[in-house]
C-alpha cells in the first residue's frame, strides 16, 4: 500500500472525540462563532449558523480541557464539507500541521 493511501486510511480510522466547546473561525476579516461537535487527530467537526465554502481556507481558535486546565489552540484549516442541518450547518475541517501539543493531547484523551 502506498504511503499516501495508508495515511488516508489511518486518518479515517482516527477516533473522533465528542466535544461541545465554542470555537472562533476567522475567514478573511470576519470572525464567526461555532460549536465544536467532535475532534480527531487531523480534523474538527463544527455546528455553525453560517455556511462556509468547501476548500475554503480559514483560521480556527479553540480550547480543549485537559488535566484541570484549558489548552488553547490556533490552526489554519481547510473546509472539507458543509452540510445543511435545518437552519444550521455541519462543517468538517482538516487541520493544517497539527502541533505536537495537540497530537499528544488528542492521543492521551483518545486512550482514556
């Protein structure tokens, strides 16, 4: 199996962890607010009131509680899907270059 095919398979096998944390999306000069529904090793699911275009590049700011503290993260991301759900949208993001701190936190939470 080629390395790129294996990486795609591994990403899809990454466990999704539920969340209900607020996030800030920066798109151009506009700040938008959403709720994180889940996160995985390389992506995040959101519920938002406004649509985003597939393949759109955005910046996302969020925190994840761990060990009685909040760890704050900020990433560039790509919109992979935007599905209409009643009057809201479910948005799937692929994170650009997740940091070692994010990956370590994800691994520790996924193992719990």
